[in-house]
C-alpha cells in the first residue's frame, strides 16, 4: 500500500486526505484574504490622469489646415498610436472582447465573484481552467507602476483585485473599457487597439469586422501564439457569438495577417520636414505646408523624372515659399521610391549652384553703379592667370557672342561676361552679398572659391537658394523662412527683413529674368520658362551635370526645384531647362490658377523709387533699340562699343584688386598656355568639348603640332576666329594659313609642342585637364541639339 501511494505521488495525483486538507487550507486562506481586500488597495489614478500620461510612440506633422501630413515613429521600444475613444472602436471588437474576457463586465463591481468561486473550485480538483481575472483587474495590473513579469503570486493577485474594486468604484465602465483597450498589448510590439488594428489589418479600430475582432480578442490571452492556434481559438469565439460563418478560411486569413513586421499604415507626405520638426513621441505639430500643393509638387516631380529615367536621373526636390510671410508651402525632399537614397533631403543637401548665383552678381554690380542693364560686356575668350594656374571660362555652347548687354548676358546665362563682371566688382564684394543672403554652406574664405564663384562653383542648399531668390522678389529684403504655423501677426527679431539689395537693382534684375527676349539666344522663345503671367526665373547646371536647378518667383510665390541624383552620379545630357524647369513651371501654373482652372488676375508691378525707364540704342546696332530700366544717375541714351583692332569690344572692365587680369592676346601657344588648367565644363555638350590648339597666325607651311610626343594633323580654317567663337573677320581681312587642331580632351597632364617643317621644336607648353572623362556621343538622324541651363 505504501508503494502504491508513492507511485500516485510520482504521477502527480493526490490522495483523498491530501485533497481534503488542501481544500480546507485554501478556503480558510481565501476567506481571510478576501476579508482583508479593502485594506490592501492602493491609491489608483483617475481616468483623466491615465489619459493625460499616455504617450504614443509616434509624432504627427499636420498641414496648415490640420490634416495629417506625416506620421513619424520616435519611440522604438513599443508601438503605440493615438489614444482611441470608445466610440471610435468597432462594436464587433467590443462584443468579442466581452465574450472572450469578461461576460459579466457590466454586472460585477470589479471582481467577478462567480468566476472566482468557479475557478477556485475547479482548481481544488486539479482541473485546468481559465483564470477569473476581469477586464477591470487586468487594467489594474496594466496601471501598476512596477510591472510584474511572469506569474503573479497570490498576494499580488489579491492586491490587483483590491485595485479593481477601487477602479470600478471611481471610474465609469466605459472609461475602464477605453483605457484597457488603449493600454493592453496585442502582439509583438503592438500596444493598444489603434496600433493593433493598423499594424495587423491596415485599418482603423472603427472598421474591424467580426473575424478581425475575434482574432484581436483571442490575442489578449496569447499575444504571440502561432497563427493556426489563434485561428482555432478565434473560431471557437465566433461560434459562441453565433457567427460561425466567419470561420471560413480563417486560418489562412490569420496566417496572412499575423506575419511580422507589424507596420501600421502611416501618412507619408512630408517625411523630410517631419524629421526636421518633430522631436517628442506623441507630438502633434501644425506646419505651414499646404497638403494639396505638397501632393501636387511630389507628383509632378516624379512624373518628370520618369520621363528622364533613360538619362540617369532618379531624384529631385521642390520647395515653395510664400513671398510675403516666408511660410514654406511645400517641402518635397526626394522622389521617394524612384530615388536610390530616399532618406536624403534634397532641400537641405549641399549641391553645386551652377548659374543660379548670377542674378546676385549682377544685382551687386547694379547697386555699385558699376554696370547698368544696357552696359556692354565682352563675351570673347578670356584667360585669367591665378596662383593655381590659368582659369579659362567657357560658355555652354562653346560659342561667343562678342559684345552683349548685361540684359542679354544674364537672360541667356552667358558665362564669360559673368566672370568679367566679377573681375570688375571683385569677388570680395560679391561674396559679402552672398553671406548677407545667409548661404549657410559658404563656410570657406573667398579665396577658396576664386573666380569660379561667378559660375556657381560653390555648394548651396535649395532652401538657402530659394529664399535668396525670394529676397529679390521682395525688393531686395531678406528674411528667414517659417515652417511652423504661427499667428501671422506675431513677429520676432529673426523675422525682421534685412535690405541686401536696393529695391531698384532688384527690380531691374527681376525684369531681366522675366524677359523672354533676353533669354531667347540660349533658351529660345518657347521654353518652360515662358509663362502666361509675370515670372522671373533662372536655371543652372553644375559641373559634370550632377545637379540642375530652376528657381524663380512671381509676385506671390517663390519656387525652387533641384534635379539630380542623391548619390552624386552625373546625369546624361540633362540641363536645367529640361530637368528642373518643367517641374517649376507645373508648380507655378498650379499656384496661379483658380479652382475652376482660370489664371489668377496678374499683379501690377510698381517700379520703386530711384528707377527710371528710357529708350537706349547701341552703336553699332549690336542689339535693337529698346526701353531700358536704369538706376537714377546711370541712365544713358546711347551705348557705344569701343574698337580694338578688328574687334568691336566694350570698354575694358579693369583689374581685380588681387592683380588678376583678363588677357586676350592669345599669342604663340597661349592656348593652352604654359601651366594652364582646363576644366571640363558640364554645361557644354560632350560633342562640343573639344579644345582648340592655337598658334600665332600666318605660320609657314609644314609646321605641325605634337601632343605628348605624337604628331597631330593641322586644320585649315576659313575664319581664324570661328572655332574660338570670336567675331568673324571683316570681309576685307586677308586669309592666312591657320594652324589649329580641335582635340577631344583627356583628363591628365599633357605636353603640347609646336614644330617647324624640319621637325625642330619651336615652342612647348605643359597643361592639365581636370574633370571626369567625357563620352563623345554620335548623334542620330533625329537628334536634337542639347539645351543649355
């Protein structure tokens, strides 16, 4: 008999005396402890306190009208979304919850004594039973300051029961249900009904149907159970609720939905600005963005990039500013899925400015009264000697126009006149103006940038560049931008405008940038820059075609667009007028239309004080007679070009204070001259990137070039100045033998030598070519000429 008892004990079965002893002990203990429950209760927080202390793991960026633009996760320990009121929860979910967890929720006072008695009685007879924990008791456990992990002790369970009694007494039943469903974990890191419904089913809590609600309810008991087990329990629950038809294909449905990661569907319209502004979990910040404009700008950017996908273009950015307030109306930081690096914010990324800085250069010259819009600038080959070698700027099309007015030089984005203008006003003055415009990326000294600053060799941000153009739109007054919604009447010191350019010079530059005739030489008359309303606009393309820009403004808005690749790879034959300009034009058209499609009424631009308009003519007639704007005191009726040999040239612009001087003599092997550094220019199509070797004209027959020791054949030209882009010689100029060779440049150091007919070396020059190797494309029969920036 003793042996039998031992075997029974080993198998976990109890003898009748043992069971009786345990029953008496347990009943006595329960009676004692339940009698002590009122004294074991701790002070429980109020419903209002619990709701106020709730913090979502995410933050929300709102549009100016309060709609959600972006949801950004900041707490990566747990996933909680916004607090969901009970009335915003599906009735099916509430029904499934009560059937599964607490069927007498509305009858008991926090503790279901019938369930406690039943569970205790069954436990006495070693039956496996469900617990007697009510929803109120579970909520009490969730509210404990020191969370209890694993199984709770009997004393802990009794303390939880005492807290439940207090909760039921102090809270409304609806508040208990609401708080419980917002705090309870469902699966993985998903906590609360909002995160569960969005993470598992991709919908809000109000839209859950019967089978989704059943799955959610059974997850409360076993959050990480396998999908098959969850489906089995959910089907049992559905049958209890007389909804057995919802069990069809439930296992497959559960397997599909319960696969990690459980990522809630989130608004994703302004991720880059959200990362700039949102700092705290649960934050809800109202921005200045216009939701419809933000969506439209993003769509137009993607649409244009898709058209350029065969030209190695994947990314771009768009920024829209309100001229008057400085509010950011649209901030599109990337092309999203088209980009190889969508997290990079193109609005804040540093990119080479290209020709977009030229308006500020000429505004500086106008304010200095060094130039007028009618001043003639020399667009002919120039070499600038610097301490680091010769700087030889080129125009986009490798051609030169000779004397041109400032209006034409800026409108058609000619490079050489811009460099000559910089020589005249000095880089220091220009650099000082750019610093006043708050270009945050200009952190080096002016000597670091040198004369290439006129052509935009410096890196800038789209945010800084667009806001600098906004200063021109605001009569030369600079002020910061505003991204957060605020009372427009409130002003801070940072909002106070600073006069960088005079209203008069800003008006003249704006008038040039709006002049379709002035840009016709480079862009034609029918480009994306020609709008049906008044607008001033400038494009730019950086070195190696890595970036191109289009920035412009109307009376109301300033829009900036950058197109390129976030990883820095160059585009293939994409300029500002083909890459960024179509997006700029589409956004501008959107901004200036009524909802019914009609254009808004044009704004009349009033010339500021200190400005006058009068007729001006040129002698010779380099440009047509026209009405031109002048700052008072600089006006003139006749602009006359001086004559220098066979060439008509404007008056020389003088020297820079550093002693650098424009040298147009081009004698001997001056091009490329000794120590010359030739930079491959991205604004010149590869087919036109050839370097022309030049020697003194009228050389004897038989002389020849040798490059790196290898002989190259000469080219006889009818016009000695044609390849250099200079003016054609007068008809009475005698033709001479011209010894030139058009060479497709190869990066590296080279030695060019000139030899006579006997092969004797006469002169040599060492020079260097810098930049990425170019590919000379063979144009097809239907190929169109490349468009400039």
